[in-house]
C-alpha cells in the first residue's frame, strides 16, 4: 500500500507542476512568485539527488580493484584517487608541492605555476577505474614536473629481490611528450631507484621494475613511491585514466 500511495502522490505532484506551467502566462504575480520560489527549492533537491545517483550508478563502479594481474601476483593496489571522489577534486595554479591527497603529490620548479590538476570521472566502456587525474600545463619554464605516488606499507611487507614490481598506466595526451616512471625504495638511510621510459604510442603502458640487481636490505625496507616524470610538458594536457600496481615473483629458471 505504501508503494501505491507513493506512486499516486508522485503522479499528483507532476500533474500540479504541469498545471502550473500551463497557467504561468496568466497567473497573478504573487502566485507566480510563490510557485517560482517553490520550484527553485525543489530543483535544488532534485539536482543533488541526480548528482549523487549519477555518481553511484555510473560505470565503472567506485572502489573497484579489478584490473589485469600477472600470474603469481601476491599484492596489488589501485590508489584512492582512481577509486573514489576526493574531498578537494582539484588544484589551480599548483604550488611547487601540490598535494591531491595523502598518496598523490605534484612537484615542479616552475616559477609561474601555470599548472592545474583535477580529478575527473571516467565513463568510457574501456575504463576499469572510476576516476582519473587530469594535469593541465600552460607556460612552463621549470626544469622538472613529476607526479609522486606513495605506495601503502603493505607493498613493502615481504618484498624481496626475487620480486618484480609492475606499474600499469593508462594515459591520454593532448600533445606527444616523453614520460618516465621511477620506482624509489627507501631502506634504512639509503634509497634505491629504478628508471623506465614509458612507450606513449599506446594508451596503456605496463612497466616492470626488476629488483634483482639492487643492493636492497630486504629487512629494512621502509617506504616505496613512484615518480611519473613529464619531460617538456609545456602547453599540454595529460589525463591518467588509471594507475595500478602489483607485485609478483619472477619465473624460476
């Protein structure tokens, strides 16, 4: 009965506003003013409902951890920025250290700071991540621009030199540029780095960082982070539609 009553009330409300619309041209001004104020209040609530519904019902789903993983993966992760909405979705005129959240930070040394970044909602059928990150660069006279992503402590638990650390990046560029991925591993007072160049001829990039030749102290690994380095990013827009990490053992020979 409750559902029947709700549907009846809903039909009556729609009929009321349809009737008000038909009579708006001849309605007295006090009545028209009251109807306008009521319509504005109703529109505000409806707009908020539509916004929240679109966010929940849009694909891909928020919080998704689905993405391809190599055989033998024992840890995988997609940063929060690509999984759910941020409390602060963007930064305009980014300072030299611009933090989007506790995991993702933009670094640069451009004095004019004509750089902006914002979180965007993915909607393509090919997208697996709910959100992406767009970086807009206008005039750029600095020497470096990099996006730093700090991995959670679980990435270091049980990490050995027999592991391969894989990073998958889906990126769209307005203009071609060179881009590098650098994995940093802090162990005790030392930090080891592995640098790889991304092949941006393909929107999807998989980069494996081999740890076998690093002088790692496996028992003292404290922190791991990735730097995505943009070379000559002037007058360009880069959209990182997805960013994922996984850790797997190399095949035994």
